[in-house]
């Protein structure tokens, strides 16, 4: 069955007693055993919960994996994956990275003796240069957030396999609707399901999908042992959101491309970062490994002084952290999402004080363009009046 149909039918697996088409929320934490040595398959909800199981099976299927796991947040999902590693282990990690993942590695994992090198994961020579005998895995974001750099998933997976490394891909920005890393050779996919999968800025969740029996058993053991699982109510809410993923992603992509084109031609804008633009350096690679583009884009305005008036003047677009919801949000990464990354590293990648990230929602494109146009006009007007004062 096509992915649109599988998405729409998540949880509609006819609950056997009543035939309900929306899967019930099982709040029970304990399950009665028929007799000694027998179980319904459910014992205690941290280990396994019927509502969470439907979600976990759905994401495993959507990502073409063997097993799925639901967590209380994207960070909880990442922490559980990182528990595969121990004292002395080393990771290769995408240079332009979600700030929270950087913080988890540098301020938490480091204390347990796990270290990382931040590299351009699309450059084999860089990967090779930073690989040590202690390196265990590569963690890739593609596209990266906020600078939209693309990594060749097939190429890196082949290189990693030759060197005995696990490939972990954060697929938050594209979702399985547009990109399925396990089909390209990755071993583990992780999602902040808080973003596109949930899609409505109203549920915090993380998902993991694994390939292979051994890895699936290890993550299952860690999920139960660490216990950062997703509750049944949030599991249900997330599945409700996922049913419309195909429709939403198509609209996000449609709107984002038009916004990217609008920004590319705007006199106050210096640069636009969006893999859907033919001018993007990895446009072809992106088209080869994904069937579509995210609704996230970033852009640099010509002067840092434009940032404040733009963020004060947008009305339909909210000045807020996060991404991937139906509502448009704009973020200033240097102080918000990437504030925990040292300035030196931020500048090396280009996350500076002229960069804005735009999570383009599913509103009408005309209204979004009108909101941006007005915000840019306000920034230009402020500059004019500021200059006027100085000259008078
Ligand atoms: C938001 C995000 C995370 C963290 O997920 P939470 O659900 O906020 O814990 C990880 N990776 C990426 C790419 C994200 O955007």
C-alpha cells in the first residue's frame, strides 16, 4: 500500500471488541495474567502498552524498519540511543546540529566518557580524518538545521559499513513521507515527533526505528530499562496528527519553495538556504535521496539591525522556537535554538546574528508573503528614520 494510505489508516486496525476505527487509549499500567507463566503480551506499561504499540508498529512500517520505539521527547529518544555507547567511545556528528543534541553530548555524555567530533558529514575526507579506533557511530542530520546542508546518506552508510560504524540519522526535518534513511543504508532513525509527525505544536514526543534483530533488541532493552517512554494519551494524539502527514508535508513544501523564491529576490536578503532551490549546492543529491523538501528554510538579511524590526513586525508568523507545525514560526537561531553552541562553532558554520530560520506553516501563501513584505518594509523604514536622525 502507498504511504498516504498507510498514514491515513494508522490505528484504524478495527479494535476487536467494538470495531472502533480510532484505536482506544489504554491508560492501564498493569495487565492481568491469565495464569502462571502466561501473559496477554502486556504486563506493565513501561515495557509495553497497547496504544503505544500501535504507534511503534506504524512508525517502523513507515520508515521501512524492523522495530519502532516511542519516547517522551526527541531528546529522550536520543539519550536512549546514546546509551548504546560507553566510556571511551567516540562519535562523528554533523557539524551544523540541533542545539539540544550538542548540549546533550557536550554537557551530559562527556561526563560518562563519551566524546564527539563535529564534522561536515558530506565530506569523506573529513569523516576519515576524525575517525579514531574508538569511533562507534556517525550521527547525521540531513538537511541540517538551520543551514540546510545535505549529506549523501548512501555514500556515508557504505563508508560507515566498511569501517564497522553505526549510522544514526535524525530524520525530523523530512519525515518518512519524503525520506527513508534505512532504505539508503542507515541503521537507526530518530525523530523529534514534536515537529512534523505530530504537526500541530501540541504534543512532545520522540520516535526511534531500528534495522536488524540485534539492534532492535538492544534498543528495546534500553527503552524499558531507562523508561523515558511516551504515555498512551500522547501516543494517541501523535497518531492522530500523523494521519494527515502527507497532506501537510505537500503544503509545507509548496509554501516553503514559494517563500524561498520570494526571499531570494528580496533586496534586504543576502542569502537563502533551501534545498528545493536549484541554486542550492546539493539540489541534485537532495532530489536523488528524497522525494520532496522540508518546510524549513533559513535566510540571512543584509544587516543585523533588520532582525529586531522584522521579528517585531511579523503578525501572522509567530516569533517562536520549534518547527514543523501547521502554524508558521520564525526563530533567531543564534540566541534561541542554537544558543548553547559556542560562538566559535556557530560562526564556523554560519549561524550568526543575521540568520533567521522560518518554519513555513500551511497557511495561504499570499498571507505569508504579505506578512513578510510588511515586516521587511518596517525594517527598511526604521533604517531610513534612524539614518535621518543621525544626519539632522
Ligand atoms: C526538536 C529537535 C530535537 C529534539 O526533540 P524534542 O522533541 O524537542 O526533545 C532533535 N532533533 C531535531 C532535528 C529537532 O528539531
